[in-house]
C-alpha cells in the first residue's frame, strides 16, 4: 500500500503538457467511435445527464466498451438494470471523474479521484464516490467496488470537455460496509457488527475508514472474545474505525496518528514496504465502499494496547491481546450469509484479488486481475446502500 501523499492537483499538472487533439462534442466523439456507440446510446436515454456532460469542462469519462456493456447486459444484472433507471444513471455518473487525466498522468502511485456520483442512495462520500486510478504492469487501471478492475483499451479520446478512456469492464458501484464485509469473506467482522449496536451507524455514517480484521485475526484471539460483553465488543470494533476521515492508502503517512470512533488513537508505520496499523499488518488495501474505504488487516487491534508497534523486521502483524489463544472456529460467523466473492489473501478469490506487497518505493502496488463476477457487480445484486 503506497502511503506517499498524492495530490490530485499534481496529476492535473500533467494535463497542460498534453494538447487537445480535437474539440468535437462528447456525443459526437462517442457515437463516432466503434467501441463506444452503446455508451452514446445509453447516455441518450438520459437527456439531462447527457446535457450536463456535454456542457461540462475538465472531466474524464471512463467509457465502457461495447463488449463491456454486452457482457454486463447478458448477465444476471441485465434485467435488474433494465428495471431500475436510477441505478443505470448512478452507474453512468460513477464513470465520470472530476478533472482531466490523460493516460500519461496516471502513475504507479494510486490516486483516488472523485466521480460525479453524489446520489446518497448509492454513495455517502464527500465530493463524490472515488475511483482508484493506477498503472499496473504498464496498463492504466481503474479499481472500483469490491476491488473490481477495468483496464484502458483505448486511451486519450479528446473532446471539448476533457478526455475519454475506453475501458474493458463496467465499473462496480461500491456497496455498504456490511454488504462488502460479507462479500469479501470478512464474515467475523460482519457478525460482530451484527452483534452490537454499531451496524446501523457504521452503514449510515459518512466518510469512514475501517481497518477490518480478517477471519483468521478474529479466530486467533478467540479466547479473549469468548466472554466479551457487548460494550467491550463495541469498544474493540470502534477502535478500528476512523469516523469522518477518508484514509485512502495514498493519504496515510508513516508515523501518523489518527483518532478512532471510540476516542483512542491508532498509529501507522511503514516497515520495508509493509504497512502496519499499530502492530497489525495491512494485507489488502483500499476496498472502496459506499461511505468510505476498508483496509483489511491480519490482527485485531486492542484499544487497551494503543502503543503496540511492529518490530523493525516484522513481515506480518503481531497479536495485540496478550495471552489470548485461538478458537476452534471463527467467532461471530454463526448464521452469517455465505460470501459471494472475496478480496485477496485471508479469504479472497483470484477474481478480485489484490494483496499488499513490498515495493522499492516503500509501499505496495495492486495486482491486476480478472473482473469481479457479474453477480457481485452491485453487491451480489443486493443492497446498494442498505440504510
């Protein structure tokens, strides 16, 4: 997870060096390209949105190719989209980024760019739901909900309002935290939230960052959780949440301290390219959710051990609950819905895998993988925000 501060303004600085090749209208550009004619047709179904985009300046449109739309519409999601015009419009808005970003402006340092999706039915992120942009193996790649990724197949179609990149998959709308936890096989976290009074507030809050222990982390301290009261569990879970702080990976920094929902502080440390929160290691960064971002960690944080830090040579997290022993099963998972997809090591299928790893820059880079299955495209055809 790369933790250097990245300014979106710095990306915009690259734009000035790239001259616009043409100033034709958005609709003309899309309709005249043999890979984007379907997008032109869908935008035409929403005259107000099309008019807004046609009159906009300084935007980047991520245009799913005709093949991307066909794949989506021929899946189980097709009828759902056809029955929900509001959902279609939200999907289209999520593909429009604030700012003009030619392919040359995207680097191996992730940037999290606001989109035009501000409808609170689908997003509760200040300034618009984010899309992560980064180069992976030389390809310009965009990550969306459930770590689904789309790669640019045709870059830099210039139009009067900005630039268009044709991408090979439709972006996935981020779902709420409880739905994402279930989909990502973070079923212990989902069950623990269900067992407390936190589920509603967590799903309804704006601009959250959650450091989410994976199932193995909960199981490893099973004895400490076995007799925990609801109040104690609320304290533990609240210590994993930054309320009102969008802590995307590129916005965190080494040695920084952040106040959590329960009032305690956590500290970020970078060791040889690995990122730790107190003594827990981030194993999967930047899972975008409807109201913020999740970073999966390999140990449960202890609100009574705020000074816990990793050793200088640590390659994995260290338990923060002294004397705790492992449980025979994973706590809090009884009665939880079966995962529909997952997101990297610690219970994640390759379809959406992205794991934190070392890099010479002192942080991790995402692995480019296949797209998330259509059933999970909008949270397993599920809850959208589920407030």
